[in-house]
C-alpha cells in the first residue's frame, strides 16, 4: 500500500491510497491531512493533560538492538513482578502499572513502575511530570506493540504538527491496567508521549 497527495480542481486536498491496482481517494479539508494517513483504526490519538503521578520504579539498561531489548524487557518484568510479591505490594482489582523509557547521557533505560506515594525500599521513587501528552492506543497482542511504537515514531509523529522535544529525557511511557490482556486481540495498552509546553 502506498499513499500520495494531490489536489482537486477546487483546491481540496486529496489523499490517494493505492493497494495493488486499486486506489481509494479520500478528500480532506484539513491542511494537515497527512496526520491521518497511515494511522491504524485502533491507534486513536488524543492530546490530554496529566497531573503529576508519584511512582516507584525498577530500572534496567537497554541496548541499541530491538531484538536484545525484547528479551531484556521481558526478563525485567518478571523480576519486577517478583519484587512486588516479595515486598508484599498489592495493587488490588483496579491495578495500574507503567513502563517508562528514559534517555540519559545517550543511554536508554527501561523502568517498570507502579503508582504509590510511599517510598518502598526495594524500588526507586520519582514523579511522572505533569503536563500535556499525546496518547496513543496499542490494541492487540503484546508481541505487536513494537510495530505500534515504530509507527508512532516513524510515520505518525513526523507527519503531524505535534510539538515534541527531540532532546527530552522522558521518551514515552506505557500505561497498563485491566484493559491489558497479553495476547488477546482486544488487549489495550496506552502509550503517552510528552509534548512541549
């Protein structure tokens, strides 16, 4: 599938999607029509304002290899959940967890996180900063979340007018709750990317 932009006789923007020999023309009155091209139906995007969130986290380093990071992250979640049990942290039926990707001195870090105002010895304590974020939904099995993240950074954001600081330390965070169901097609993970104020 490919897409291209053209204009009709009246100057209205036309997005042409070509799938094999077939083509579909979509008439867009918005000047920034590109932001809607290539976004999956299940990747709803929304700009929201968040309050500061107090959390405890457990951190590991990432590498430059996506394949290695997949295994690092999977193992890190196992260690994190084990620490929760040993620390007798009970999140209850309305549980929430986060996964934060940070960058510091050119090194990427991955943090498994749960919300709390208490400082628990086995974990580090911090706040997810208040501010404006663009929220995307990853809908589907967990093993396809990397495809969604790649689409966000390689297609959606570059073709949008979202005001994102490329030098930010908080790259994005994922929000997990009862809507998350591992490998089910209706599983939902929310992905938040901070916006410049």
